[in-house]
C-alpha cells in the first residue's frame, strides 16, 4: 500500500501487532507458560486461541460501524463523555507503565547479554534519541519499517528452528494428563496479556484504512501469532526439558544458542540479538505513538511533537525508578503488568463491546 492518504493499511496494522507480540513473546510467554503448566505448556495455545477468537470477534463488531473512528471515540460514544474520559486516563497510564517497563527490561537484557560494562543510562539515552527521531514522521514510517523487518524476522525464525531440530527430544513434551487442564488455562494468561496490545494499536484506528479487510485478515494474524507462540514454548521444552527451561531467563533464546554450525556460534548470537532489538524498538515506538494519540484526541491538539520529547524523558526517569533489578522487574511483570493488561487491554474492550451491543451502538 502506498499510504498516500496518510493512513496505514489493515495488513500493516496486523504486522505491527505481530511485531508487538513477537518482542515480549520471545522473553515472556515461554517462562510464564512453562512456570504454570510445566511440560504441558505447549498446549496453552489451545485456550489462548479461543480467547483470541473472542477478542477478534469483539473488534470485528466495533469496526463494522466505526471503522473510521479511534477506539477512544468509540468508547466515548458507548459509555459517555465522563466515563470515556476516565477510560482514556486509564489507557494512558497503562501504556506509560508498559513503556517504562519495556524500556528498562530492554536495557537490562542488553547489558546482561552483550554489553555488561556499559552504563544503563547511556544505553537508555541512545534508545530514547533513536525513538524521538523515528517518531517525528508519524506512524507510516514505523509501519513500513515493521513490514520490512517482519520478513527478516520470520526468515530468521524459521531458519533457527530448522537448525535446532536435531537437538529436540519429543519425550520432553510428555506426559500430558487431564490434571494439566487448569495449569494449561492459567498458562494461557501470557498470550492474553499480549493480545491486549491490539487495543493499543486501535487507539489510532482513525489512521488505519480498513476497506472491510479486518474481517478477512483477523484470523490469519491470530494464527501466525499462535504458531510463533507454539514454537517459543515447545522448542525450549523439547530441547532442555520443562525443569531446566523453567530456570532459564530466556528459554527460547537459550534453545537457539544450541545451534552450532562449524563452531561458529557468534553469528547465530548476532542474528538473535537483531531479532530481539528490532522487535522491542518497534513495540516502544508504537506505544509512544498511541500515548501521544490519546493526548491529541483528549486535548484536541494539532501537533504532539513538542510533547513527545517531554513524555519520553518522563518514561526514561520512570524506567530507572521502576525496579532495582531484573528480578524485581520479573516480579512486577507477574504481579502487576500481566493482570493489569488483561483487565485494561483485553477485558475492558470486550465489556465495552457488550455494552455497545446492548445499546445497539455497535
């Protein structure tokens, strides 16, 4: 799509979601699902797919009558001005917390994996300068960048999984019994958390050109996410076993590090870092753009560029005080970010859709 109308396409918005899904999924979903369901964790994609279908159905309902409106405007129309305004504040604070968390987690992982002697403030500053530069041109360059890098990431994903096949042991994925049902459902919360990020993209739905394409593409996007999630979980279990995988900080990356081609491991590691850094960068860019869109819609601003730098600086300082260590970040993720994302990003849009359906607005 040429984007001559100043909007991105549905395909581009779904690719943005898959990039948003990919970045934390690699780090978060395997550890969370394995911690809940052990060797049965790979089956968490089944309840996750059901939750995803329910969520996609709600969004499809929103877009049938309101495909040219921002999520914020849809919420206002359904709930009223004051409740809608309160929900905007909730969304803004949720995105701000997510941004601070991901910025800090990004820096911590880079420091511990590749740059142990680099100052965290320096690393965060570089990231912030880069984000400010790319956000100057709006969402279209971010969407186009996501399209290009998505192809590269998918290629790396399939190549790495193909190369690691000789290391897998199918017996590590078994046994699975009826007693695993509840842990499997609990383990699917990781997927539901990441599904909630769709609502962050639809905050700027008024900048997406739909043309009735969402209904045609929604399940294909969900299926791609589920296939990726299956590999993120199943490969570490198949290679290391559930017990070892549950103790690894990055199970999927650890699996990829088992690849050994003529003893050249450094090149494999470089590809993994590219896979990770690009995804995290696009995630943070989209989150910042959505936060600015909330301010733009709420205060009827023509231009949010002056606010972008101020907002990112606030995120910078918030990320520094958010937690004292990687362990505290992990605890914050499990105790606060996961349930908050499920409530705000997943449950709240579905509840609003139900209210809109009752009031015959959607």
